[in-house]
């Protein structure tokens, strides 16, 4: 069973750059991993560049077999399964981001160097 989430980064102009994560979106899963392993702005930037995820790992990692993932590494639809159109998406504001991602259970926003659970 999946617990879907969206991971967003508030930009200086008020837009939100966001990706989707299919598994473990609850606060003790994705929320805890973001808090513990993605506090550095550079690592957050690399996460956004990775695009939509099947699962969030403690490390960005490297290209891997989607059917036999390496534990602790992010599993990405574009990099690891070869799918196209899985890049981060830009929303015009926090409210539009939440509306566009209304079907996910949890939304995490990185702003001012820290993560917040928005929904």
C-alpha cells in the first residue's frame, strides 16, 4: 500500500518547485527522512533535480535497477525506470501547489532552511 506525498521547495519569487513521492509519505517515513537527511540546501536542490520518486532514501544515490533497488537510496521514475516527463513541477504559489496536488495524503515544504508538514 502506498502513502503518496509531495515534496515542495518554496522559491524566492513565491513559486513552489515540487516532486511526487509514491511510498511512505507519512510523517514517520518521508517526513522523518527529509528532516534527518535533507537539511542541506544543496542536497535539497539535488533531490528536486532527481524528479518524481517511487521512494525517498537517505541518499540521492546513483542509477539503479528499479526492480531491485539499493536500500537507502532514492528510487526515481526518470533516472531508474527510464520514464520521461518526471521532472519537478513549478506551481505559482503554495496554495496552487496544494490544490494541484490535492490527491496526495501529505505535503512537505522546504522554506527558510527547514521542512514543514503543510498537509
